[in-house]
C-alpha cells in the first residue's frame, strides 16, 4: 500500500517549500517586527514579538510540508530552534509547544511524537542560547553555522523520538528512513539561511545609520558658526549650499517667516532669494509650527512660481527659536524624477534643529556684545561729568596763575574728550590709547600737583599693536580714583607694556596698594573692559589684578597681539 | 572779620578759593590743609569761624570729618565739591552751605553774606554724629595713621593729647575722648581712659575698690571705682 518514494524529489520539493518560507521571512524582515530579533534582548515585549514571529513560522512550516505516509515532511523545526536560539529557553519552549500542539491537532500516527519533538527542539535552541550567554559568546547566537548545526541535531533527535513514540514501529521506521535525509538537510540549511537573512538585515540597518550619522556630522561640522553670524541672505545661501551638497537632495531653501533667504539646486533660476514666500506648504508650516511633507503623490506638490519647475516633492521644516516660536523654515526638494528618501526626511528635521540652535546662539552672542558695547558707552557717559568738573575747577585755578599752562590744559582736555567720544566699537592702536591716557593724566597731574608722578615704559615697536578702544583709560582712571587720590602721601603711576610672543601685556601700577575687590559699582569700568576683552578674544585674555597692601596695586591687561595691517 | 580754614586735597582748588576769598576784605584765611586729618588738628588749633571743606578727600571724607570735630570747636561748615550728588547729601546734613566747583564768585559772595549775617543757624549737631567710626585718624611718628577701631586696645589722655594705643601701632588723635566714646564701641573705664571691650583679656580687682584691665597684648589699663560698676554691667558681670 505504500507508494515508492523518490528521495531526490522529496528533497527538491521540501527545498522549494523552504524557499517560499524564506521569501516570506525576507518580506517580514523589512517590517519593524524583525527589529527585536536582531539583537539579544531581555525586554518582555521583545520576547513576545519573538514568540509570535517564530510560532508563526513554526505553524507555516507545518502547512508548507508534504503529506507522506500519513505523516508530514516539514520545515517546522526552523521556527522552533531559531525561536529558542534568539529568544531563550522560555520562548523556545513556548514556540515549540505552540508548533507542536498545532501539529498534534492535525492528527496522524506521528502526531504526538511530532508534538513532543517540536517542543524539545524549541528547548534545545533555548538551552544553547542560555549556554552561549553564560559563556559570554552572545555574538555566536546569530552565527548561521551554529543554527545549521543545532537544527541538524534537533532533527536527528526528532527522528529518534518518532521511532520511540510512533506506533506501529515498522511504519515509523519506514517513514524515518524516507524523511530523515530530506528533513534534516532542508531544516538545517533553512535555519542557516534564515539566520543569514537576519544578519544581512542588521548589516544594512547599521550601514544606513552609519551613513546617516556621518552625513549629519558633516553637515554640523560644515555649518558650524555660519548662522551665529546672523540669519541673513548671504549666510543662508552658504548654508543651503552645504546642506544640498551633503544630502544630495534636488534643492534646498531657507526662508524666514516672510521671504526666501537662500535657495540652491534645481529651480534656482526662478526661486530667487528675497522674494516673498508663495508656497502654501511653507505658509502652513509657519502658521501651524509643524513639519509639512508634500510627497508629490498623496499630497500634491506643485511649484507656485513656475509651471515648468522640475521639482516634484518637498519637505518643509519650521525653524524654532525662543519659546518654540517659528522664525523661518528649511525646505528640502526632490525633482519629479526622484524619490524623497526617508533618510533625508529624518536628516532634514535634524538639520532644522541644528540651525534653530545656531540662530539662537547667534542672538545670545549678539546681545552679549551689544550689552558690553552699551555698558562701555554708559561708562563713558558716567565718568566724564565727574572728571569734567574737577578738570574745570583745576583749569580755573591755573588760568589765574599761568594762562599759558591753562591753554595747554585746554588742549589736553579736548584731546581727552575727542578720543573718549570716538565710537567705542572701533579698534585703536596702543599709541592712540596711550595718547588718550596721557591727555587724561596731564589733567590729573595739574589737579593733584605734586601728589602725582607718572612714568611710562612702553617700547616704540609696540605702539602700532591694536586693541579694543577705551581699554586702557578706565584702568588708569581707577588707579587714580581708588589709588593715588586716596593716598595721604604723594603717589606714582607706572604704565608699561611688553610683548611676550603672541601676547601683549600692559601693566598699570599705582603706589597706593589700596585695591579692594568691590562687589559692584566702583569696579564697573574695569569689569567692563575685562568682559569686553574676554568676549572678543576668549577667557585666556583679560585683566588680572594683584595688590600688596599699602605698597602697590598692579593691573595687568593681557591681549593677543594683533599686528596693524599695512598702513593705508 | 571772619577767620576761614580751607581743607581740600587739590592744591589748585585751594589756590582758586583763596584767590576768590581774597577779594572779600573781611575774610581772613588762617590756614590750608590737604586732608581731613590735618584739617581736624587745624580746626582744634586755630578755631576758625568758617571751614571751607572739600568732600572727596583721601581716606577720610569731608562728611566723615565733620562728625569727628569736638562740638565746642565746631565752626560753620561750607562744603565745596565738584559732585552735585555729594553736595545734596551735604545739604541734608544741614551744612551752613555748599558750593559747587568750579566756584561761581557771585554764589560765593552770597554764601559770605549769609555767614556774616549769621542768618543761617549755626550747626551744632550733625545727624552724621550718630554714625559709628570705623577708623580713628592719628598722627604717628612723622606720619598719618588710620587705626581701625577693631585694632585699638585703649585710648587715654595725657599731656601730649589723646593717645590711641593699638595692638602694634599707636598715635595721637585730634578726636576727644567724648567723641570717641560716642562714636566708637570703646567704653569709659576711667576719667582718662577708654577701653575696647573686645580687647579685654582679664580684669584684676584691687583692694581699694578699683580694678585693672589686662588687654589682649598684656597692657594694663586702670579702672576707677566710679566706672567699675558701669563696666561690670556692660560686661554682664555681677
């Protein structure tokens, strides 16, 4: 009653079924369902996914099998073994049990033998999982050769169980003789191929994320500091060019809330910077503060400027500043002929965040600079009246005694004011600064008469070096105001400068030694000068004060050497 | 005839004021000082009718100085300053008057009229006098000292004047014991002595009912019977 069985045909048939099986696996590997399978995890939801997926494969293996001699030649073992290997003993057991019970429900004289053996196959996979983890060889779990070997052993064990459990024995022996070769081979290869599939999928994902990070990093690196200098047309065009080069999208645009600031790529002939925003997508992104994606299919994209524009899809991402307010957008386009890659979509959002932060940083920077500027101006406005009245009072006395000296004093006074009132934002040479200080000190010399001596030690070759205007005078004024003028005996101020390689050191020393770090108010001038220098050149520069009580106070100004450009 | 003393740390400033005052025949400038410490001595020595006092001066300002003047020697004060803010403060201190630098001769003439007429009430009590002194200006050996009150152990009078004895330095001050008692934490322990309670190491009781204080640096200061009880009360000794 038994038909003759062609072993080769059986192997071929099973192999074909396995191919179907693997194609389904391949398709599934493209879905997020596979994500938990690609690494060893202990999270319960991941284990559950693992169980469901492999149970599915187990059952599918049964259905894809051949009816043969009242039994089923199948590829069920792949699901059970891999479920155990990847999910651990519990998952393996559960998968095996599910697959086994399902097989049992189909009946046949090997039903119970198959149910038991499938459960044990799941357990074998699970035990190996545990063993490899304990030996810290988790990397081997995904090794196709291990899957192959394990499945081979599991299948041989299944044959043994069939022989032991299925009755009548001779029937079982005959069956095993027929199916042992096809089933062990097919299942072992199938398991190895399945594992290979998972490995490949993982490699692709890694490559993808590496490419993504590399792109993101390169854009971040190239765009650093561009927008800090200001959110304007020239900077935005530069940036759009960088983004377009790095992402390879058809075109990149950056807008503020009203107009286009920069456009690079396909369609640059009619998307002109400076024109008002016309695209409804951009307007929606700005209005609703949301990412708008017009893929050209489900959401139509049509250039609102020119009919023959080659652009076919676009992604608009709002740029958000303080308190999440939209201050502009960045737009990525692809031409009609190209697909919008999801990589670029994600990247686009990252870039938008990066740019938002840069603009924010730029604003803070500008505000800080502005503050320092206005504080210096305030300082000038504050000091001068005090100084002025004392100077005028001195002048009144000198006019009476020595009109010629008074005329000279008027000259110094006008020099001092002219230099003080010059715009603060500008640089000055050390020579300018010394002249400013000198004019100031001449007036103080007249005022304090023999209570003040002034000495200079500034080498001529340093006089052309540049520094921020109004850096020296406030320090010298402090030396007089809080130093010399508070001395009961005569005092001395020494102004010296020296160069230490790339460092310009200016030292202002008074002989009072009365310096006290004041919490507020009085030290204002010095703090401002210090802040301005640090803001401009960095924290390595600025002002240092040292004091030997009742002997001296030394204020050292440290600046990077900036050679004056060729005289013009 | 009014006698006047000029106290200003800027020589040209004094020079100018002197020149302006020279035009008034009934004003005699009896002295000039370049700081508050010298000024205090000069006021006590010369007893001028009016003092033209600069406010911004080294270490001890004009405003602080007024509070150091012995009440009986307090002259009319005219503050002279380049700073309007200071001038306003001075005015609140009930100074006789204030002048802004550079001085307007007509404004000065008006001040002199007031001084001559005595129309402005002479000031005898400064609100500032309630403020505590942080340092005591003294003459040391050939130099001016500013002794911090914390540093002072005791003060006593002798023939040379009021001696301020600090831990390391000492000098003679123009400030009277009375003013020091009022304006510093020093307390009276004897008719001629003030002691800094912070510097008392021990008090030795004597048979005659008096006592002797040993200071932190081992100096001995007498305590009279009259002041002993008062002192015990102050120090919460029963």
